[in-house]
């Protein structure tokens, strides 16, 4: 399996909706989560770049679909945060529409990383996102972020609780803990992304070889 160099990840563009995205080819892995789940911090930690994805003291500032290229036809996507953000209702509706369109219509979307604060997991919007991904037959990696905020015992308890809650869905859902601050789970996520990018591109490679 090819191991991609995530340190070489580069910003491609920010799009207000899917009509402004590049051609719908290759493999895209999306990062989704509530506005305070730590998506941007996770992306920065995974790529070893402090400012690749913008972080903000004010949750909900990421209102665009942000694309990052890891390698040819391999992209990471930072989706607009969902949930409670202190922005005008009209703005919130606009970027929630963009999020919905991307999730429903983007064919190159093959996997999704859903991030949740380990102290407040499985809120209604999180569960809705997981159900949508399962219905779309996407592989799902749930990351319980900010794991450094809990003691070992409480951390294990929360991890088991979330895993048990999602077992009933009988779907391809993996649940792990993550901390951008302590670099917990970084290699695990990279290995998962490598697996997705490699496996999900195999059909394209076969098609090319057979021509």
C-alpha cells in the first residue's frame, strides 16, 4: 500500500458551493463536524502544517468548502462546520445548503471523517451526519477529539460508549480517540486515509490498464 506524504498537502481552493469545485474525479475524503469539534486543528496536525486549515477562536467561521491536494487525484476536504455558530441565520442557511449539496452530489466523495468533542459526542446533528454517510454507503471514521481533556478512565468509558452506540448500525464505522495537542491518533488516521486513497482508486487504475 502506498503511503502518502501528508506534509506535502497543499491548499487548492475555497468554494461557496459545488459548482465552484474542480472536476468531480479522483478520491475525496471529507472532514465534517460541529463548529467546535476541532476540524481545522486536526487537519493542521495531520499535515504538519500550522496554518494549512484556518483555525478560529470563534466556531463557525469556516463557511466554505475547502479543498486540499495530498497527491494527484487524492484530496482532503474541510467542510463547513455544522451546529451552533454565532453567525446570521441567513449565512448559516446558505452554508448548510452548500454542505448538503456536496454530501449528496459529489461522486468523488468516498469516505468521511466525522469529528466530535469526546466530552460531548453523538449530538443530534452528529448522528444525522453518520446516518447519512451510512445510507450513502460511505466508510466512516469517527474521531473523538480533544481526548487530552479527559483522564484515562473517562476516556476509555466514552470511547466504549460511542462504539457501543454505533454498533447497532451494522455499518463500516470505526471510532477512535484523537488529540491535536498531544498528537494522539495521528498515525492511525494517516493509515486509514492511506487505505482509503489506495483501495478506492483501484478501479480507476484497473480501467486505465485495460485500455
